[in-house]
């Protein structure tokens, strides 16, 4: 059984004082929503400056803190970068790798993602690898080929155990921040395809274990339908995660699945 994961991606937002208030509010809202954090993994992926405050607030609360990027080397002359050893030292549990905004604006390649994936696993940080096609690629019917190529490149040199422990987020670029969500059918079709590619690259057992998220304009109004699909195990949430109340409602995508108190029939 794959455990659902709902991850927030704040991108480049919020100041330190906002992050403290958000952390406290999220704990309260998850309590009010009656969410059992043993039944769902929750991660909040934030800019580096917010990590220390959130680690303290989330201590022993069952909410993970994640980075949105990292370098693949442990240390060295890489001005402005943050290393996996530094993240591990801070107790950071997750790292987003290969987000389309990093691929687009910072020229991140599949080969660079493979190095970062290796580094994350060797530091026991759970990577969330993003893949997904552009609008032009979808309209040209190249979305499956694009994603297959990204997966082959990003998992180059990664062992089966590490692959099985990698979270893969399918984020069609045309659905990010646009308000235009892929239909649950489109999202699940690609999630199933990703699982079949991983079965080809590794084996069926590894593919079955991989937690696959959908990302792109996820909000409280569409999460339930997405989470009902066979191959979607969670969500990577950008804009809608900036509000702790809405994010808590997204985490509570189905009270029967993640609720502490079973619903009375
Ligand atoms: P969005 O972003 O939810 O604002 O579309 C998702 C993401 O980029 O991870």
C-alpha cells in the first residue's frame, strides 16, 4: 500500500515572520480537520531561509520540511548553493528536484537531476522528482515521449532500491500556476504511464512502490477527484499551499482515508 503524500511548494514566497505564523496555523488547521498524520505524509517545501523556523515548529508533529532545490556535491566552491549534507544536518526530510521552473529558468538538465537524485538518497533525503511536458509537446502528441525521456535521463545510474524510494511528481507545464488543471483522466493516464516506464527501467515491484504525485493548479475543489484515481498517490501544490487553511483542506482530501475519527454511517 502506497501512503499518500501531499506536498506544499511555496516557491519564492513569504518572509520569515509569515512562515512562523503559517507553521502554527497549519498545525491547528490539520487538527481542526481531524487529519491523522500517520495515514498521510505531509511536506512543506520552502525557501532555505524558512527551514530553521519550520523545523522547530514542526518538531515531533509529523510534518516534514523540504527544500525546493540543492546542489549535488557535499561541499565546495559553489557560491550561493546549498548542499545535501547541509540539508541532512538540518533534518530536512524532502527535496524537490527538477521542477519545471528550474529546468526553464536555471537550465537544469536530466543529467543534473540524476546527480541530485543520487545525492539525496545518499543523504536519506526523500526526493520529489518533477517531470512533465510543455503545452507545445502535448499539442504535438509528444507528451509520453517527453516524460519517458525525462525519466530515463533522471534515473540514469540510480539503483532499484533508490528508484522505488523516489517520489515522482507529474506536473504538466501548461497546468502550473495557470488555473488550468489536467483532467483527472489525463493526470492518471500519465501517472500509469510513468509507472509502466519505471517497470521497464527497473521491475514491476519497484514501480508499484513508487509514490506518484500530480501537480498543477491543485486546490481544495479538485483534490478529491484526483486522489480517487488509481495511480495518483498525492499532490504537489503550489499557489493553493500558500494559505495554511486551504492546504490543510487539501491534506484532508478524504476524511475516510486520512481522518482520525471514522465517519458515522
Ligand atoms: P501550482 O504549482 O499549484 O501553483 O500550479 C504547482 C507546482 O509548480 O509545483
